[in-house]
C-alpha cells in the first residue's frame, strides 16, 4: 500500500513511517527537509506543507494520507491551513482514506492551540476524503522537552494539572492500524498507562536530570487551569499500556 505521511520526519511521523515500513508499505515521508535515515521501504519527498509546493506530486498514487504535521503552539491557524490543503490534495489525488491526529480533551481546555486542534478536527470531518481521526494524550517527548526548556531558565513547572503521557510508539501503532483499516471517522482515544499530576511528573524528570531548580507552580484556576486540573486532558478508559514516563526516562538515561 502506498501511504503518504505529512510531517513524516517529526516525532510521531517518524515513528509511524518506521511502523508502516515494517508492515511492508510503500511509505513517503513528506516534510520540508529530510532528517536522519529512513527505514527500508520508505522515501522522503520535499514538500512545503505551509505553502503547498510539491504536495500534488508527492500525493500522486497515494492510497492513504496521514496528517502527522505539527506547528508551534503560536501557529495554530497555520496548522488548520495545512490540514485543509492536505485534505484537498488527498481528494484530488484520489486517496481512499485520510487519517488525522488530535489531542484528548482539546475541546475542553480552551487554549489557542487546542482551539486550533478542534478546528482541524472539524476540517477533517468536512473534507471530501473518507476519514479517520485518532485523539492521543501528550507524548513523553513533549513533557521532557517542556521540562528541559524550563530548566534552562532554572525553573521546574509543577502543580496539580493532571496528565496521562503516552509513548509515541503506541500512538504510531494505532495510526498504522487505522491506515490498514477502512475509514472509521472518530476512533477510540489512546492514552498512557497512568494519570499523574504535573508535580509528580516533574519530580520524576528531575530525579533523572539532577539539576537544582526553582519550582514554578502552574495554577489550576480559570477557564484553562481548572479543567486541566480536573483531568480534561486524560482518558483513563483509553489507557493503552507502554512505558510510564518514569520508565521512558529510565530507558534513555
């Protein structure tokens, strides 16, 4: 099967490309530039997802298109525009299936980026291509990056926000399963093995990092903090196994 993965060199996209290649698919990783070595059965196509340059050629003959592209939180509108452009190009190419990725609870925590994810979901549902959509909780990599970025300012975010981080390989496996299935619209959520507070996760990260940092408490009040503190970004019923955040950190020591 020929599968095009937009954002195929990113954290999720690269893991998905690996999974699909192991299954014997003809996989194209679409991104502005190639990074690292692709597995056997996969190839890179240079595409400007923001402007659309090279997209039609890259999707020629693709049976399934996966939107694993991402932007910075400040560029939510660009993310929605990329998805709409991919949807149109997939329909023009005759793709039989469009697979999107979103975030558990994005419709309950009204940050600007999460609102953009909701609009992205709406665009997929309104597109011309038959579709499937998978919501996932935060990746371990995202938390490690956030703690590391704060640590460069000698800070460590903490507090009672509840999260349920997941191994990106678990999410990639679910997406690969969706690629090989028929379009099913909204798929069951996928989440990590345990719900933890931000403070608990921060202590686990610091136990590995070892730096002396100043705690920065993130409040659980207001339209954003309150639902996050109540677990809006979690789905215990969707726990899918894989390593916990502490186990994932230990693997990378």
